[in-house]
């Protein structure tokens, strides 16, 4: 017998990242694709991390985007500590958690 749920869930895919300086912080825009099925399984966030895993910012996605794929959302005010040469972007889904393939972005 087959059941619905995480057995058939897929992690979100990060398709692109745009990083723009904005004063003392950055505006980070992330494009994500995910085969969303509605409220049961959707990409519900992404975050910016330092290479050591320290979370620098989190963008919560409050609803499914099943008719808008891929989709881009931004987060402003991300402060990146001096000395970092790159950041890591990781996406999350409701069913798989922070299970996406991380993407490393060099700082400008």
C-alpha cells in the first residue's frame, strides 16, 4: 500500500541567487523551483548561512507557489560579517525540511 506524504516529497531546488549590497547590509534574492502540491507540500523558506552554518537571515514563505514556478523572493537587511568571502543559501520545504542542495555564493 502506498501512502502520501514525505515518501514522495522532493527537496526544493535553488535555481539562482542575486546578491546586492544595500548600505551596511545586503539584499538577497533567491529563485526556487519545487513540484508543489498545495498546502501539504511546498517550499516554505530559505536562509542565508555563513560557511560554518551560522544563520545570517531567513526568508519565510507563507504559502504555496504551485502556479508560479520557478519563483523569486527577496530578503533585505542581511548583515554579512567582515572576513567572509562566501555565503551559503539553503531552501526548506514543509515535508523535507532543510534538505535542499546548498548553493555557495562568492561575495562581490
